[in-house]
C-alpha cells in the first residue's frame, strides 16, 4: 500500500510536466471559479455548492501533487476574482491544498466506487471542513470553536451522503469519458 501511494505521488508529480494534464487542471480551476458563483448562500457562514467536484476531479485525474497546486491556485484566484469583503486568509489556502491532497490520495488511479467516494468526501468533511475551516474561522472572527462546531458538524453530516453520491456519479461519468476518448494523463 505504501509503495502504491509513493508511486502515485511520483506519477502525479510527473503530471506537472504534462501539457495535457496542465490544460485539464486549468480548465477545472476555471470551472471551479464559475461554480463558486452559483453556490447557495444559506447564511453568512453557510454556503452549499458543487465546486468541490472540480477539486475532486482534479485529484481523480492528475493525482495529489497537481491537485494540491490546483487547490492553492483556485483559492487565490477565487479570492481575487470574487472578493466577499473578507480579508485574504492563508489558512483557507492551506485547507484547499489539504483538500486537493486528500482527493488525489483517495481517488487517483482508482476505479470510482461508491465506498471510495464516501471515504474521500468523509475525509474532506472531517479534516478540512469541520477541523481546519472551523479553526480558521475561529481565528479570523474570534468566535469560540465550541459555538460553531455543532452547526458545522450537522451541516457536513447532512450533506455527506448527497455530496458523496454526486461525487460518485461525476467520477463514473468522467472515468467513462476518459476511457472512451482513450486519454492518458500519466505514462506511469
């Protein structure tokens, strides 16, 4: 398992020199910026959207190394393209990088299965959304973590199955499109 993970990291790093992979990542970053604008703003602190799918597909297609880079670029470009009145905060960039790594580590070079998609989205929800982003929000706005945590846990638990199913459907579709097109992003 460890050697497979290291091989996937190396393969993903090679994608950084692959023009096709870089082009696909650039298009997924652009798509994320568009999808970020159509997210549903439920409360000032609660947004529901499908932008996570672009990061998940980046990890799925090109692996954790490029997905981490895409996470960084997406977060910075998103802030510059659509400032929401909040100051830039590098903690959220760290979250985006961690999200890219998790999606890439779980999905890259793997057949999309429902269990794998539930695992990927569950790790994102736990590590990034509930843990890191709650901590960053607490630091930035001075709110007590204990006050925010119940709502954040509830939201992420409620959305986890729906987002996982959506991720599975998109990953299956993308996988089939890649297969039919005969595309290969890495030479292994």
